[in-house]
């Protein structure tokens, strides 16, 4: 797939003609409400098997062709290169896909084996209606080898909405985590959402393992005293563990996510001990245990959110941890990117220095934030989907800008009351930048917070970048 950024004066028909695809396919891929209206600076996914490569210093066509598994001639033809010996840093090359011509007696399984891919991936890349019937001479696009990762998505929806949201993404998820249970001071658990059973079953039907989530944090309760009451009492700890086991067995959960937030610094070791006790108990019962961690950049970082989150201990004890690498652009804070790439990189630099990389899942937020300007302290930003952000940019005639440092798009607009707004959101460029970070740091995978905000570009790019590990 290629990401194209709309320039002033461009129309969708021009973009479609440039990439030799259809207006309809681009509109459907990007969820465009009105294909005749685009925003300047809008990032579009072009649903073709080509990719773009930016030439780096010292690169030659030979090394680029080896990297992508295509011939030098194919790259020359795709880019109408007059002199293949002349490349320069920053030059953008269109890399055509690997193609295979079906020979006598070949099956999809044999072709997949020969290229180190899978039959389902070939079927998806070629939109094969009947994968049992391939003809001699048929030209198939061969998907390039992808990094294998694990994925998780949190959800707090119930009933039919949970079924809808989970079913839409479960094929691309290793885990589904209903954000369901709030810890009480005595170790009991209260169901935060109306019901978690529909999300569990919808995930299981697509091979996404349900992961029970427990937290001391709510929209109205910071939770530090709740955490202390549980962690400081052996009776409360054991009651909590008994309740966890009972729910997991009765509802079919396969693992647990522990999200203790705002833990008092003095309770750091108690939290580590509780985590070890939990892992020892649940491993004996055949369950996995993960944790959610605040985005720290050093072991000495001060603050209630950070001090009791002991990265080295969690990396040693838990099966994996979710780093909550979002909420820099907090709904009650000043306007800024919600998950700026430069800040995420600082967190990952620290995390990989004290935790195994294959135990780290990078957090990824699925929503936009809209602030009224000038911002007043305590004023709450509106939260909505990345898709709605693009629609508003189009509706108000705003030009979308892109912060290269934060790898995040944003725009300004004036509403019907004459109030100025700024919106920070996610698009195809920012998603790709985050996926590249997962590859660069060789992480276990990605954890999404939270389902319910339409963002079709993300899911398509996730499929294009990774093979999702499924566990049974």
C-alpha cells in the first residue's frame, strides 16, 4: 500500500489515475463520506500492492532490489529511471510487488511455501474468490514477509455493540481485553461494564483470546487508596486472587491484565510481591499474566503515576507488559499530540534497557482530541474518532498539517460560534510511523486503547505491516 498526501487543488480522480486504481477503491479503503471532497493535507491509503521507498545515503538499486525481493529492471520500469547509476538521498522510489506466474501442477500451498508466506495472505492479496481454483499462467501478487507480532484491543462496550466492535477487528487480534473489573478495597470486584460475556465470545469466535482486565482506576477515582488497602492486607490480596480465578474459570478468560494505577510509591515492593504471587498462582492454573505500565523514561522518574511501576520487576515477573504510551495530549490538559512519537521513543529507550523486548507491547490510542482555543486550565477537550477528525477538517475547509517530530497530524478550524479549535488525531502516516517503531525496537506487539472510534486506515495498515500471531 502507498500513503498519498492530498495537495491543494487535487481531486480524487486525479489521484486514482496517478496510481492506476479506481476512485471507488480509494474511497472505500479510506471510508470517505463524499469522494468529491478532500482536505488539503489529508493522508489517503492507496490500495495497490506497491510500496514507496525513500533512498538513503549510500544505497544502490541492487541493495534496494534485494531488500524488497524484486528485480532491478522492475524498479527501473516502475519509476522510469533514465540512469540507474544515479540515485540521491531523499529520492522516493515506487517498488512494485513480487509477482508469481502459476505453473503446471502448482498449488497455493506450494507457492506460499516457496516464498515464505501463507495461503491466507496470498488469498487476501489477490482477492481470490475460489482459492481452490488457480489457473496456469495466472499472475499472483506475493505478499512480502512480515514481522510476526501479538496484538490486543481493550473494549468497555457490552452486548450487541461489543459483538459489533470486537467482530470487526478480532481476526487481527491475539487478545481481546474487556475493560471490565474494578477492584474494591476489600479485594472484591465490581463489573465496570454492563456485561463482558459478549466481548469474550465474539473474540473467541475469531481466535482472539479473552484477557480479563482488573483496575483500581476509574474516571472519578484515582485509585491510590484502593490499591493500598488491597496490597497492604494479605487477606484482601488473597480474596482478590480468589475472585479473579473464579471469574476467569466461569467466563472463559485465558489470561489476566493487571492495571494498578497511581500506586503509592511506598507500596512499590508490595505491588511487586503481589504480582509475583499472582503469576505463581495463575501459571499453575494455565493462565498468562500481563500488566499495564505508565510511560516512564527512567527508573528515577518522580510522580504518583510512575514511581511504583517497577519496569525491571514487571519485565522479570509478568509474561508481558502493555506500555500506556498515550495521553500526553490529555483531555483536561493543554493541546498537543495524544501519542507523540518522540515521547514514545523516549519511553521505549528506557523500557528496552531494563525489560526483554519480547515482553513489551506498545500502546496505541484510537481517538482524536479537539480543544477550544485559547485553552483554559481544566477545560475538557472533546474526544472522537480519527475518521470524525478528517470529516471535520473537510467540513470546515481546514488544511491538515503534520508535525514531523511528533509524527502526528493536526489542524485548526473555527466553529459556528466563531470559536477557534485545534485537533490532534491519528492518520495513515502516524499509524505507519508507530508500526515502524515496533519493527525498529523489535517489540512483542501493539495494544490498542480503545475500541469504538472508527479508524479504518489503521486496520488496513496493520494487516499490511504484520502477521498477527494467533494462540489457541
